[in-house]
C-alpha cells in the first residue's frame, strides 16, 4: 500500500445546530485538513498521484471556506450541520470528484 498526504488550512466560523432547534453561538476555528490518497500500486511514473495536482485541488476546495460563516454556504446553509465531521465529508467528496 502506498500513500501521499496533502495538508491545507483555513479559518472559518460556524454554529452547530443542537437538539430541539437550538443553535450554539457563532464561533471560529482554525481548521487543518489532511487529505490522504492511497493506492495498491504505483503508476508508470512511480507515484500514487501527482502531488501538485492534489495540492492544487485541495487549495481550490478550501479557498471558498476561508474566513466564511459555514452556516451561510451550501451544503451547510440548509439541513447539513457544519460539524467538523460533516465538513470533512464535504471536503472529501469534492476532492474525490
């Protein structure tokens, strides 16, 4: 098994939707994202994937999140709670695409 990791950071605010319609106060975090790409075999160049392409893709994904109120952007504006877990899933799905 082979793997590469790419990291990115951003700062954003969010307010989690809690039980019974209660929303916690808006507050900010500095987020660190680690994207780990694995492969069972290396490609013809001896790499998992072009590291620079993955880094560029992650940067494009994180750019709209920088200094954002996550509750004001999709998919968190509606029903998806802007938790760290849902945020990780959102970023991962975009990176996978």
